[in-house]
């Protein structure tokens, strides 16, 4: 009990549910917590939970959590000894990890060299090949011409998949089904690599059909101990965004678990890894397993592993960052029961999974046996268009897969979220679908209009607002401290008259954007990934016009009515701002 804490104080360079998740472990370990926040996050739950909080204001709000100097200044001001990056933002930025260490702080994560190695997909593939870790057949060096791709096609057969060397997570992937397609796919993959990662290098893999995404959680300390905590099945995805994760995988038995666990441990050792990490792999229908990439961070879906292992992964990250041994051998790892996580995103499945920012007017979380909710929202909270639309994770644990599905459906039925559309109805539809219940890959089901329609039916109406929005506004007041006059900025609830004025302004702006014309405008700031129509095309209502990427999410922009595409004003890979014209439907 009275043991000395691992650290006195830790800064979490993140927001939302993961910041809160880390603060909770810090509190259990009697470690002080330091939050940082952007201007729109001033009233956020993570800010109020921490012992102290520092503003990152100043820079564009969307980028506040990426400003290394401000984060280090907050760590200094708060007297933090260590920095936990969470996931996203700077979590896999080797330069940030190195800057933290150079500032004399402890980085709660892997060595910068391991982050860098895994950031280059070709370097990582080479290192894995040398270590005897199975990689997807293909090249371990960038390919420089379409002719090279054709040669590989002749050697290992089609289809092939071109991937960005600096990529990951599916961005910039292009399939090649025959020699004729090589040139166009090569050029387009290069273009996307350059646009997203400022690196046009691409490499080639054999394209595996209908694989499962099966990843293995590993833990490594600085004393040569590496263990795995079993797998997570993340096959249910949409546009490379995971939606449901579970463990154990319905496709992995004891023998396969031992085999892929050993592969993951070998991979972590070869990377010189320390901390919690994930080996992402593909499991082919014939049972072969291949390394795909390594995620050098705590992941969104770490929760399901925590439930079946009984371990606190954030505590173990802190422990090994403090230089302690894991204190855990492979034989000590006991995996019990079945856990499932559903990502509760503020998105509309009937509208191409487009984010639905706005005010959460009513909010009640499920609870009861075997239910865990990791969230950082409450009634009155704003879902900002600036950030990832994931507002919560609902995780359940039960004795087996069927019991876990039943428990998840029960918990989803208890969830009440008012004011914004969410994926609650979608998950109820998916988990009651025979394909999911049979443990299949559900290819094509996730995005089907049938499932979207069923999701709409199953979405729970949370009813009237429970509380008014709790926006805050700044008010400058003068106070005296020890007889000295100082001006302080006080954050007070937005007065009623200001709220009314703001609502009127917002309504007017929305009316102006949709207007009476048939202009289609971008619903968000981002990058045009792909344009699916051409000038003069006859289109149907609901047809996809283009894909706009923002916050690492791909969003479909669809036609609101049937007609003809005129004044098409976008090309692939151009930046686009909110409200900017895409085309007109004539
Ligand atoms: C693949 C693949 C097939 N063959 N690579 C990469 C990023 C990740 N989000 C999915 N990725 C894939 N890489 C080769 N060589 C298929 C996918 C894939 C996928 C894999 C498993 C389960 C669902 C998937 C959905 C889309 C793409």
C-alpha cells in the first residue's frame, strides 16, 4: 500500500476517453495527473477529472494537441515527470518521443527507434523477414516502376496490392488484378502516398482475399521479458475504421493462438520493443498468418484484452517506463471468457457514416454485470467536428461468445444518447445479424443498405433534452491577491440571451449552406480522396459523389436527389474546406 509511486506526476498529451482512461489508472496508483486542453475542450470531462490542467490555446484548435513546444511547456509548468501520449495525435511520432526524453522527461511508450522502424512499412517488413516472422509475400523494398509490378505479378501471381511505404491503416492502397492495371494503380498509389505522408514510395504485396484482421497484444520490459496477451479480432471495419473488436477471435483456437503469439513475441524482440504494442496481422482462410504492421501505442481496443486477462495495460506501460520488470511470465497470462467492444461513434449509418457533431442533450450509460463504458462525455457535452467522432466505447465480458453477444445487445438497449445520431442502432443490427453471430467476416454486410435500415429502426430515441447546453464564455474580472490587483479570465456558463443569438446565427448559416440551390458542398474540412462521378453523369439520389478525408476518416458525400452532375469543382487529393462547392445537381 505505502509503496512509493512509480512517478509523482504524469502529463497525458491527449483528450477524450483515452485521457480519462489513463487518468483513472494514475489515480489508482497515487500518481498526480496533468491534463492539457484546446480551446473547444475547456469544459471537457478529461480536463475536470485531472488534478491540474493547462491550456494549449493559441494555435488552430484542431492542431492544439500536436504542438510539441506547448505540450513540453505544460509538462514543465505542471512539474510532470513523464508523458503518456495515448493514441492518435503524437503517439507514434518518434520525434516527439525523442523530444520528451531530451527534455528530461520519461516517455511512456516504446523507444523512438522502434517507432521509427515500424513507421516505415518496407523497413519493418525487412526486419521481420530477417527475424523469421512471416510477412505477406511481396517486396521489402519500394518498387520504382509499373514494369517491376508486372514482374512481381508474374512471379507470385495476381491479385496484388500496392501500399504506401510510409502509410498504414489502409490509406493509399490500390489493388492490381492484371498487368494492364499496374501503371494506373502505381501512379495513383504514389500520388496518395505523397499527399498523405509526404512520401511517394510504395511497395507491393500479394492481395489476400477475405482475410480476418487478427492482431496480437504484446508487452515488453527493459529487462528482456516479452509476453503476449492473446489476439483481438478486428475484422469488422468500414473504410479501414474498426467498428467492433473481440477476443478471443472466433477463428483462432489454442494451437493457432500459441503460434501467432510466438510470432508476435519474435516481432517485438526484433524491433527492440519496450511497452505495450500490437502486431497487426492477416489470417487467411487457409489458416496462414502474416505480419502486416506493428502499432507502437496503446490502442483503442486494448480494453477487450484487459477484460479477459484481468490486467491493467496502462499500469504495465507505466511500470516498464519506470524501468521495472513486467513481473509476469507467459505462463502467468490467463485468458478467461469472451470480450467484445463496440465503438460508439457520433455517425449516421444511413448517411454514409458521416460524423454528426452537435450537442449531446441526454445521456445515460448502460451498466450491470460485465459491462464497461470508456467515455468522456455527458449530457450537455459538445461533439466537436474538429475531433474524432468516437464518443465512447462499450465493452462487455462474459463466459463465452454467445453470452457476450447477448450481454452487448442488452447493454446497447440500455444506452440513451440524445441530440446526435450514433452507432448504437447499427451495433444492435449488426450483433443480431446471423453473419456476426456465426463469427463470419461479414464482408459487404457492414455497409449494406439493409443493415443501415435496420440500424435506423433500432436506434433508441433518448427523448427530450435533460439539460441545456453547457457552453462557457469568457468574462474578465479584476481580483486582488495579497493587495495586488490582477485581471483573471473566468469561464462562466453562456447566458441565455447569448445562446439564443448564437442558435439564430447557426440556423441562418445552415440555411445558407444548403440553400435553395442544388449545390452540393463539403460537410467538413479535409482532403478530397476520390471523385466518383464525372461532369454530365446522370446520378441517383444517395449516390456517392466523392470521398472527403478528415481526421483520418473517409466520409462519403452523397447526392441529395437524382439529376445530372454539373459544375464539378473538385479533383482527387485537393484540400477542401467546410461549405466549399463540390458540384451542382442539375
Ligand atoms: C490487406 C488486405 C489484403 N491483402 N493486405 C490494411 C489496413 C487494414 N485496415 C486492412 N488492410 C488490408 N490489407 C493484403 N496484402 C486486406 C485488408 C483489409 C482487411 C483485412 C482484414 C479485415 C478487414 C479488412 C478490410 C479492408 C481491408
